[in-house]
C-alpha cells in the first residue's frame, strides 16, 4: 500500500492507495480516481500515479506545460513518465507530494479492559457538514435569542459563516449561501446579495422564508450605504413606504467593498406581510449582516487575487519556460535587478523589408507571428528567457533569473535549432515570399544588469549593459560576413570543443572601443572531414595574416577559393582580399582587427 501526503497553502491531505491508479490536478477527473488540488499554479490534469506489483511507482506528468520537480535537481518534463521506488518527494506549483510505502499492521480483536460508556463523555451540537447548509439539530436564528447568545449559538453562527466562505467566491453557490444565511442565521424574511455596477443595483442571489421572495428595495437605504460606506438598519417610515415598501417592517443593508469602492450590498428585510409579528432589526443582527458583507468582500478579493495570479502566470509563460514560471511564482524576488553573467542572443529576419513589401498588413503580422513563435519555442526549450521582441527580431538570454552553469551552450543549441527550422518556415511561406527566408543570429556572453528594465507603468524584464550592445553588433555583422550564426569570443571560451566553430576574425564593431573576436557557429547538422579541413586551413591563414605573413596566408587561402561555388564563403574572400591589398601596399601600422563598424 502507498501513502500519499499532499501539502499546499490551501490543503493538507493524506491518501492511502492499496493498488491501482490515482490522479491529481486542478480540474475534475474523467473516470480515474482523482484528488483535486487547490493550487492555481498546477495544471487541470497534472499527475498520474500508478502502483506496480514490485512496489515501484510510475509517475506521469499529464500537463503539457508545467514540469514537476523531484527531490534534488531532477524534473519530470510535461508529458513524460518516471518509474521510481518510494519514498518519493516531488513538487509542482505550491504543492508538495510525499509518496511512501505503508505497511499495514495485523488487526487483532481484543476487548478494551475497561470500556468507557458513551454517556460518560460530554458533547456539543453536531457541526454543519462541509459544502452544505444542512443542520443536524435545532439551531436558533438571531431573531429567537437575546443580545447575549450562549456559546453553542455563537459556534453555530461561526460555522455558518465559514460554510459560506467554503464556496468558490465567483460561483452562484457562494452568493446563494450568503442570501440563505440572512434568513436562516439572522432570522430575516428575505435576504439579497446585490451588485452595484454603473450606479445601478442588480440582484446576484436571493432567499426567502417563503418560496417567492419579493424584489423590493429602499433606494434611500442603498444610497446611504453607498455614500456613507457603512451599515444601516431601521423600521419602515413614511420615507420608505413612499417607495413601494409598504409591507416592510424593517430593513438592514451593509456595503460590500472592493478595496475602497462600494461594489455591492447585503440586504435583508423583515416583512409585516410575511411575519405575523415582525420584529425590529437589532444591533446584534446588523453586526452579523456586516460580517456577512465582509465575507462577500473577502471572497471577491480572493477571486481577484487568483485571477491576477493566473494573469501573471499567462504573462510569464509568454516569456519564460514552465520551469522558470514555477520558480518565479515561488520567489518573485528573482525579478529584482542584479548583476549577473549571462549569454545574450539576438535574432533577426534577413531582408524583412523586402519580404513585407510582398504581403499586406494582416499577412505581415501573421508571418512575423509565425516566425517569432518558432524562435520563442526554441528559446524556452533550452531554458532561456525571451526578453523582448524587436519588430522582426528577438532578444533572449540565459542564466537569469535562474542560474544555469551551461548558459552559453544552451544559447548555442537554441541558435542551431532556430536555423534548423528554416526549411519548414520556407515551405510554409514560399507562396508569399517567393524567396528563401534567412536569419542572422548573434551571441555574446558577459556581465549584465538583469531585472525590470521597464517603468512604473509597464513591466519589462530583461538585460542592460555592454554585453547586450556587443551581442546586437555581432548579430548585425552576420550581414557583412554573410554567416548565419556568429558568436563572440567570450561565448566561445565557455564552449570548449562541444560545438563546431571557426574563428573568423577580430573586428572593430560600431560603438565598441575594443575589437571583438568573432567565431562562426557551424549550422550544419553534423561535421564532415571536408568542413574540418577547410576550417583548419582558414584558421591557419588567419593566424598568418595577423602575424603579417601575407604571402604565406595567401598561399594557404588560394586552394580554398577553387572548386564548387559554395566554397566561396565571404570570410575567406574578405581575408584573401586583405592579404592581397597589404601585399600591394604594405601598411605603415598594421591593425589585425577588421573594420566592420556598421550596425
């Protein structure tokens, strides 16, 4: 048998599972036993737990976007399964699971040596059952008691109030229970929950001691609670009677607040027509009505908070991976500005102006959305954050807000995945573009300030600093060198030999005081002996050039210029041209860095 303990801020439960399958999620089950999680940060269908005969447990992540973290650093990705041996600890959203084997002791029937008769215990009135307003014994309304209720009556009131709060605050049931409490707890003849919108009052729920409650209100009382923001109660006087309240003996109304705004009211009447001997509204009854109004206000606030949390989650998920969303929900301070070494990636659609001329506005938006969706997916798949969309471009980063030791590798994997998406995108859009689509991608690694770089009016999480500027210039340089993916030397230093790269040059870039070393990230799916040979020859020629051995560099480059058309790559041509130029006109002062100062 398994014992599963779940814990989050809204529930603590233990479940025994002798065998079979049990599911967990925010939504209801569909044929398989289900435990509903009171956690707005988990998926509707989140976890399936299956007992195996050998004592092991198969855990399946049913979500398509929210990962689950196991003890340590392992995770169960969306849609994946793991077979594990208890004890098991895992977490998702705000919920923690502890799964352990439970040994059932043998049951031995033995009479108690000194049985205690039930009548020797004291007891109290049975509690209201959760989720219902049914009582299991006589309970008094406020109208039947004095202004000094006994403990049993007080407990009954509190249980009724808690029962109201159990219902979801955005449901009809929540307001129905509140209206019913006005009648059954306070002892009024009719109870209403009213909503104020655009200065007009409407009924959300009503309950009556009889079957059909009359819908009648005192505009005077409602105006009083709206203007003075407090509870009012009184007998029907001439002023009330003039407003179709002739059969009402007394009214009570209390405002419902959303922050400092009156957004509704709890309203009750005691009717001469419905009650043979109508009583006045007493202060104690008015106070209980005010507590019910406060409960409605608190429930509405809770719904608004949950809606805001869900809105923030949707907002985060547009920019962050599911794992990052989970971390940010647990620790929002991760968004606070801080210095961090990160790897930055800029991506840009080549010849976007030319492509957009062939499409109308709606087609252009659809095209950009399609491309950005693919690029964003590649960023989040590798654990990165999309910091900004820049028209037809994208800015992404790694190692913030969460630490990622392999952030440079992640960025390079994302860049290669973006490049590999080009054939599918070309197939999708060739009927409109009439030409192949190309990306320019630049990557740089360095220290940045990362945090909310927006304003008090608009949140924007992203990086600021020299590292970002260099990455932008590196991306722009892909146009000059006609190389799809360029990485700076700071990024190359962190890669080792895990990727296929070629050192192209050191270059002066626009606005940069010092030259930047540029490497090509090989975009082909795999290396070849021919590519390795040509890479080695180019890097040898580049080293000779930087040592001012222009003849030897030229002799090394000339074999690379023969053969098939694809051999004429731009960096080789540019390097050969520089060697020839310096052979013709030897420089007085030699700068090995290429001048590529353009954006």
